[in-house]
C-alpha cells in the first residue's frame, strides 16, 4: 500500500506548516508522506517551533523552509492551508490534490516573555494535532488510535 501525500501550506513555512508536517510524519508516517511549504518562505524554521515539537519527542531541527513552487508539479492527495494568509494568497491550488483550510494564528507574531511566546507555540501545536487529525479522521483516513487507513 502506498502512502498518501499531504502538503501543509502556510505563508512563511517557519512554524505552523512545519509543526503540522512533523506531527503527521511522527504519528501517521506509516500511511502519510507529509511535506510543508510557504507562499513566501522565511528561510528558517522558528526555534520555538523546534522546541515545541521537541517537547513531544519530535525532532524538526533538520527541516528547512521551502517554497510552494517546489511542489507545484508534485503528485499530492491533499493540500491543507494552515494560515489565513496562505488561503488568501493561494486560493486556487494549481497542482494536484484536494485543498482544505484549517486556520491558526501565527505563533511567530506572539509577544511577551519567552515563556508566554512558548505557550502560544504549544497552543498552536496542540491545535494542529487536534484539527488535522480530526479532519483526516472525518475523511475516514485515520483510525481511532491515530493510524491512517485506506479509503475506498
């Protein structure tokens, strides 16, 4: 059985889409091949995103910020935009795959102390996990224990 390919699309590809890619790879990697990209890539993965994921035992420190153009010709099953800006700047996905939007605030825009900003990253990370997995389950592509399953 081949893996389904999913692209998480955001603006800067430094936080939300990177965390979503890491979550799906870690928990659903047997059935999904996740990727992430940005409409305006930042050129780095945010250190607090790396730290938030490390708290779950997921290492995204070797991820890189990528342009959506790298995936324009890729065969994808699903594209999920994870920030309102990406949905507005890329309303028509020109490549393959069904498109769905799940909006999350940009944790990189959080202000306050390092711990206050870290809490925003944790909330976004946990929201991504809940909403992305719920959406995939709704599509009957994730089993009850976080494992993906085939659809007809």
